[in-house]
């Protein structure tokens, strides 16, 4: 399986998880059903020949070793490395085991590639919108036109929803004011009714908010 495909998968063995610890996590990782495990590594050779795990330091080739343990977060990191001598190894990949699930840590190339791809995507969208506002006239030359900038479908939905909400709220407020000050408006006239209504605006707002 290709490296980039393995970055999007995970693996776990449910029967191991209740008993998983730093003492057996390497054996857990070296299960043949684990897609991250290289079955031609020195760990597999040592297991088949029933060698002491310490003998891996005297062998050359690809091997796996427990690199880091964080007991507070239940995080363990296993490194895939190529051993050239007892004192010289070259890291190849890192895998982190979190609560029994194994993931492959992305390398620097994949991290930068993903970030650059995301940045280019947003830059392309900004450029497309900018070009859509560019105009040319033989008399004026090149100029910008923002009047015909169309809103996205999502923006249109928000504007439509807010317009209906505002209209309904205004209608409810007018109905409440009409019912509350109906007799006062008939007796005192529209001018006094307006003044009285403005003095009780906070109370009206509280009533309009309480049903919601």
C-alpha cells in the first residue's frame, strides 16, 4: 500500500486493547494483520527464530522500536528505522498508538504538501472572484465593478432568512403595541400614544423575547 494511502487509515485489535501497555505495545504493533507492519523486518525474523529482542541491535535492516510513552494521555509512539550498525540507525517513519488505535504520523513532505494545496485553493477562489469584478471599457480602460458581484447561494439563504425574521418581529411588535394601547390611542390621540409607547419600549422587548 502506498505511503500516502496509509496516512488516511488506522488499525486496531479490540482483543488487545484492555491489556495494552508499554510492555506489550511493540508486540501489539507487530501483528501480521497490521497494515503498517513490514513483515520482512528484523522484528519478524527475531520472532520467527525466537531470538531475544536485544539481538535486534546486532542485526542490520528495518526494525521497529518503542520511542516514546506518555502515560497521562495514553499515547505511545513506535518508530520504524533502518539499522546500519549497533550505534547507527536512520528513522523511516513514526506511528502513534492512541488508546489502542494505530495511526501513521505524516512526514514533513506530506504536511507541507497539504498546507500548500489548501493555500492554493483559497488563493484560486480569491483570484476567480477578483477577475469576475474586472471590467474594460475603450473610454475608461480597465476598472473594477463591484455592483454586479453576485452573492453565493449560502449568503442568499442567510439574507432571505434574516429578512423574514425581521419582518415577522416587526409585525409582532406592532400587534402587541396595538393591543396594549388600543384604548389609550382612541382617547388621547396618536401623538400621546406614541409618546407613551416609547416610554415602555423595554417592557415590550422583554415580552417579545419571552416566547422565544
